[in-house]
């Protein structure tokens, strides 16, 4: 038989989560009794700490009653919740499970009514532990689950890891070892994070019992001893007494009689000193088994009788029924409160529904009225708008064409004007300066060589700028000449190898169409230079006289682009608009391997004097 480990992670009654420490409790008692005048706040604080630190259930009950009286006029509800919780734990340690549950349910009810969710969860955890003491694991899990839900919602990690530890024990008790181990493993890093060494000790000790259950005796012994050594400086005699019992059982299964006697007697001695009935019961049972095995039937009978006495004082059928009645009354009261609250909410919801229904009817009536008016107005407006849009569409189509042509022509004229201004005025002026500088003797002025170089560079820059600006269509030379100059200019950069071919004679296409074709080619070439990263460019113009149609074919060996998505730039968008406005057709073929090919069929107007 495997004895159950101490499940009641007793820190739950410790409001500051410090654990039992009788020396500290004795020191606090001296302060409380020696000080003649204490304020209510100081007195209640000292009493709370005494209850927390004390290892004696009787002492916990005595000082709990004192605290309840002291707190009568100072936060009475707050301290009453804590006192009933502490008394519930103390009665459980004495084996009085009935009074334990009565006090714990009082604590839970007060906490719930006054909206102290953390204290409510603490009470649920201790209720769970009391059911464990009565071997009622199903009810224990119910209340431990309630506690965990509250602790998770409130993000109280210190309480959460304790609840996880206790729930792990529940699953251990019903034989679900893997689930218990999972909960212990979840609790351990949280105990580390909140620096709670006593919680870490209980995790290690309870997990050791799972190793024992699975037959790993060496690991079980090692970890139970580790837990005892961790609890010893903390003064937690509850845990040490129980773990000594467990260690005795582990050694008994291995027939290590000497070690079994030592640890079981140690547990019994500690339990009797502070009146722990459950630990006395478990140690008595273990010693009874031990002496039976040694055939010392007198001692075995003695401890068996002691086991029965303590077992009956903790648990009997009548008491179990009373415990069940206590829970039933609590749940009924809780349910009645929920029903009252639900009825109030239902009445309030009924008023809301009536008001909402009236508002809905009113809204539908208004909506139908305005909808009908809107439909009538919309029909009239739609007919008028269609006629108006048709007129505007026709006007815009012709106007956009004229505006585009005017803009292109205007830009071309401005470029020519600037080019002529640079060449005729500034070019002549710099040429004159160059001649005059040339007549000055070299040694006559300082920096003569630098001045000469700057003048020569200025002349060259003006000439190149004038040439660049004049790249366009001249009425004297025509489209083909302008495109050839464009390709020559591109070749000079030595970054792009350009091929140009044209099966069309100058003087056939009227000047406005030549400007449009030139700007299309120019824009396509600009896109290649900006985006394609190509080394070769081919431009081809083919004239079909029977259809008055010119085909523009521009091909590069660049990186290509996504023809379905990348049309947001102004360049390609404007080209598509120009081609569409002149009833032309444009297509793109692009990929990273062969580059990009743009194919345009553009209807044109030939010069009338050629017809």
C-alpha cells in the first residue's frame, strides 16, 4: 500500500506565502503580548503573521479567534475571510473535516459576495484539500479546477503554481500518474520564477512518489530526501513528517528494515509534537506493517490499534454524510444567488427587448419611407446622368487627344527654344570668352591653364546640353532622323548597344503623328534605361501603307517584369492611354530570360499631299 503524500500545500493559508516557521511565530507572539498599546492595523497584521507562521493547529485556532475580534471594527469582512480560511485548515489538520469544511465554505461565500476572487480561489483550494483528506477525489478536483480558473484569470502565479501542485496530487491519487507529472512539471518553473523554495520542495517530493509508483526506487529516495532537506530550514514540519512516512514505505518495499524504522519513527515523533492526526495515522499503519513483517505481533497490534483510533477520528460514515450535506447546502445557496441574479437580469433584458422592438419598428417605417423616395429620385437622376455622361464622354475623348497633342508639341517647342538659346547666346558668349582668353599670354595671369580648361569645359558642356535638348523631331528632318539621333546618343554612353531599323520613308507621316510615335519610343527607351538593366536594345518601325498602320517593336534583354501587376508607373500607363486614344493595340511579352518585347500597332494619318 502506498501512502498518500501531503497534499495540502499549507502555504494556501499563508497570506504572504511564507510557509510555517514556529520560531518566527513565537517571536511575533512575544511582540504582540509585550506591547501594551497597539493600533488595530498593527495588531491585525501581527495576528495574521502568527497564524501564518504557526505550526500548531490549536495555536492557529486560538489566534484566529483573537484576530476576528480585533478586526471587528477594522476591515471586518477582509479579515473574516482570512480567519475562516485559516480555521478551516487548522480543523483539517486536527482531523475535524466537518468543521474544516464549514469554515472554508464560510470563507468562500464571504469572498464571493464581497468580490475577493483571490481569497475565493484560496478557499476553493483548501476545500479541495479537505475532500482529499476524506478520500473524495472527484469533489476535490471540482473545487481545485475552480481555483485554477480564477488564478489563471487573475494572473496570480504564486497561487496558480500551488493549485497546480495540489491538482497534480489529485490525479496521482486516482492513478493518473502522467497527468500528475505534467502538472508538477508545469508548476516547478513557476515556483522558480516566483522564488518560492517551499513550493519547489513539495514539487520535488510529490514527483518522487510518482517515480516510486513506477518502480524507480533510487530516484524516489533521492528526491524525497532532497525535499526533506529543503523543508528543514523552512521549519515546515507538516511536509517533513509526511515525507518521512513516504520514505519509510519506500524502504519497507525494499526490505530495508533499519531505514524504515528510522524514518517512520521520525515522522511519528514530529506528528505527535504538533498534533497531526493524518500523519500519526499513516505512521502507525506503516509501523504496524513493519512489526508484522518482523513477527513482533505485540508492537504490530499496538500500532494497528493506534491507526484505527486516528483513522476513525478523521473519517467515518456519519461524518462523511455531514460533509456531503455541507457541500449541498453551499451549492444550493450559491445556486439560489445565481437564480436571483438571473431573474433580475431577465427582467432587465425584457425591458431592453421591448424598447429595442419599438425602436426597430420606428426605424423600419422611416427606412421604408425614405427608401421609396430615394428609389424614385435615383431613377430620375440615373436617366439624366446617363444622357449627361454620354455627352461628356464624347467631349472628353476629343479634348484629351487635343490636350495631349498640345502638351507634347509644347514640350518639344520648349526644348527647341532652350537648345537654340543655349547654342546661340551662351555658346557664342563662351566662344568669345575663349578667343579673348587665348590672346592673353600664358605667364601674364596666375592660373592661366586652369582658366583655359574651365572655359573649354564650359563650351563643351553647353554644346552637349544644347544637343541633348534638341533631340526631338525637327520639321526639316522628320521622325527617322530624330530616332537615329536618339540611338546615336544612347550608343555614346557605351552602356547600351542599340539597334535601329525603319521600313518607312521620311515625309509620309504627318507631323503630329510623328511626335506621338517619337514620344512613345522615347518613353519606352526611358523605361528600359531606368528599370530593365539590359545591355542590348532593338527599335524597329514598320509601315503598312495598305492599312495606314505603323508597327512599333521595342525589345531589350533585361530582367523583365510582371505584366499583370507592374503597370502602376506613369510611363507605361501614359503609353497605354496614348495608344488607346488613337485606337491602337499594345501588347507586352516579358520574362527574366528573354527580356521584354513591346509590340504596338498604331493607326496613323499620312500627309494629304501624298495622296
